[in-house]
């Protein structure tokens, strides 16, 4: 749990899918998602966390996948994404879902990585879905 503060720094550093207010996501949320609801991974460079992801097996949802802006485009997100999908589909058979803002780098990332567009939610975010058959081991 010692990584949570650094994970939150990454979360607050992003330029897309920005939280409306830092208090929307609390330290307790990270703890719950990592210890009670699913699993999380971090990526480090030079001893600092530069990216993280958390998957929720209770709701079959990607709760977080974020990379510090200065490390985008270097494969950090792709690596975390692969670890997350492999683990998730070893522990769950239900399709995995996530939402992201339209016309963002995240939207393009998920499309290029095999996620299927399921329409938009009431907030206007794109709802994506991934099935186990779409990933390779």
C-alpha cells in the first residue's frame, strides 16, 4: 500500500480523463480496489512510479490505467495493459469493460488494442468491452 501516494500523483498528472477534483478518488478507493475488488500493477523508472493500472473483478471493469504524460508513447501503458488482461482473464470469464472520454489518446489506445466500442454512457464517455477470445496468451 506504500505505492498509493505515488499512484495518485500519476493519476493527477494526466492531461486527459482528468478528475474533476482530487477528492473524487481517495486513498481508501485505491486500497479497496487493490485488496478487496481486484488487483493493481505499477511501472517504475529510476525508482519512481510512472504508470499504474487497477482492474476490478467485482464489476468486471478497468478502474484505472494511467501513465505520466512524459512517459507516454514508450510502451508503459501497453505493458501494464497486457499484464492486467492476462491476470483478469485467468481469474474471470466475464467480458471486461471500461469507459473513456471520446477523441482522446486513450480512446485510440483501446481501439488499437482490440477493445470493442459498445456505445456511450450517460456522461458521453465511450464504453469499451474486451472478451477473452480477443486476447492472446
